[in-house]
């Protein structure tokens, strides 16, 4: 999902995206949804947040950032 699409989701939830990058914007949306703000932190490629809207994108992101 690109930043433009994420910005649209944020605005629909009443979040002002300002200059937030993709990661911070998604984390802000996660908090608003009542979830953990953990996007991009599953470095072991494990995630127990199966209902998270961002799970697929997040796990793909962490593969790219692998430490």
C-alpha cells in the first residue's frame, strides 16, 4: 500500500497525516484502531496480531529491513 492510500485511510478516521512517513502514519492508525503501534517491528518475522489490517504489509516490510 502506498502513502497516498494510507493518507486517505488516515483522513477517513479523522487523523491529520501532516508530514508523517508511512511507518509513523500506519502506527498512528493502529493506535486509533485500538491496536499496538507495532508496524515494522516484527524483525523475527513473527506476529501474533492476526486481525491487524497492516499485517501482510508489515511482515513484507520487516523482511526488507532485516537486521
